[in-house]
């Protein structure tokens, strides 16, 4: 399904019900709201997935940084003659 854009929402023409009945055709309004809700749901899901991936990457990066610090410390200690006992 293609996403509906804000421009499409603003420019969609809705049928009026006539001069005796003020308002728009309820089915057309419901269709517009359904399209807008579906698009918002897809964009929200995409944002959630992207945020989760970024969080996982950052957490992995922090773990690698700590791991590298431990390795560097172990190498320095080995060079100085210290052992990890």
C-alpha cells in the first residue's frame, strides 16, 4: 500500500451532501481517515524499528568500547609484567 501524503490529504476533494444537508459524504470521509490512519501507522512502525536499530547499534558500540578498554589494559599489564590472577 502506498502512503498518503499530507498534500493528498489537504487537496482531496470530498462530495458535499447537497444544499439541504450540510456536510460531506460520510463514506468518503471514512475512506480519507482510513488512508491517513494506515499511513500514520506505517510511518510510526518504521520510526519504531529505526529507533530500535539505532539503540541496538549504540548499545553494541558501547559494549565494544568497554571490551577494547579491557583488552588494552590487559596488554599494558602484560607488557609491565603483571598478570591477571
